[in-house]
C-alpha cells in the first residue's frame, strides 16, 4: 500500500456516494401493439409537465414506419432528454434514416429479429440490430454478463434506490399505468390518472427504494451495483426481496450458467 503525505492525500477527497437526479421522472416506457389505441398527443400533454430523462417506445408486432415517425414527431418538443425505440427489423435503410431524422432526441434504435447482430451510428442515434426475438414485455428482466453497466452514476444509484423502478412510469399496450409493463398491478388508464398525485403516492413508490443490498443472493454479489434490478420476475414470486429469476449468475462460485462447474445459487444455498 502506498502512503503519501497528508498534503497529497488531501488532494484526493473521499467520494460521496450520494444519488442526485434533477429529473422528476427518470424513465417512461410505452408499449405499443397493433391493437393499441394510444392517444400520443394526450400522453405528451400530461407527461410534458414533468422533466423526463429517457422515454422508451416499444413496438411489438408489425408497424408501418410512418407511425413510428409520427409518434417521434409528437414527442419532439416534449421535455424529454432522450428517446429510445425498440421495434422489429422490418424497414429498409432509407426508412431507418427517416426514423432517425424524425427527432433529434432519438438516441437509440433497437431492431430485434434481425439477421445478425451489428451496430451502426447515424447522426445522434445508435442503431442496434439484434438477432434475439422480442415478443412482448415478458421478454425483459434478463440479467447477463453482457448487460452489466459500469459507470459512476449507476454505481451510486444502485446503493440508494431500485435501478429499474425508481421514478419510472409505464403505460402498457392496453393503456394501463404501471410501475413496469410486465407487472400485474395497475393504477388505472393513462387518461384517468393524475400523474402528479401518482408519482407522489406511497403505494406507487413502494418499490422505488428497494436496493440490491436488501435482495437475497444479490446482496452477496460483486456485480450488484452494475446491474439493473427486476422486481417482476422473481425466484420466489411471493417474496419481493428474492433475486431476479432471469439471473443465471452464482456469486458464491463466481460462475454464469454455461460455465464449467456452475450450479444455480438456489441449489448451492440448499447444499450449505
């Protein structure tokens, strides 16, 4: 260990692990299916009262690219820092260009069901082609080595709040407002909800402050501050503090499913 003078040490103050965010709403997810009848102009009006860090628009099914351009145009002037779009890979290159140019807030465009994995950049937007098939909201919640994120913001955030649900508003494909589109509990249709009251209600914020340090198995994991937590798909559905069921990492062995010698963390704990 290196020991320096107090003068040198004073130049390296201890970092404060405070989590601060200027946004009233961190994340908005809106799911769209062919049967959805969302009034995006109304949604923009009611959510436009808040500062939003990122909005994710998820289109499940086949859609005309003109609809996506139209929706992006509606939110172009909204108080949103960035927009992400998830949709099936159905479009020609020139159509993708028009989607990107529809809004300078569009920073990520994910195209699933692609022929191969690849990444392109156009203007301000990263276009990610993914071979994986994404059929609906039940496809989320996966935890893998490839989607761990290492940065100071998430590191501090994960120590104080839930990295998935904190300050999140979701509207599912039927127009129901939820903490997450995959959840069963609903707080009503978006056109019947007072969002100002909702985001300040104890019932809606119930899961916002559950951290990885409180979750079984996760609290023993070295990756716990690099991981987006899921409180929907659980190993024990009746226990809100159980580990995500879609995580295949065993922190006690340091192994992922597929590694030699891997067994699930649940089986490992039963043997102890």
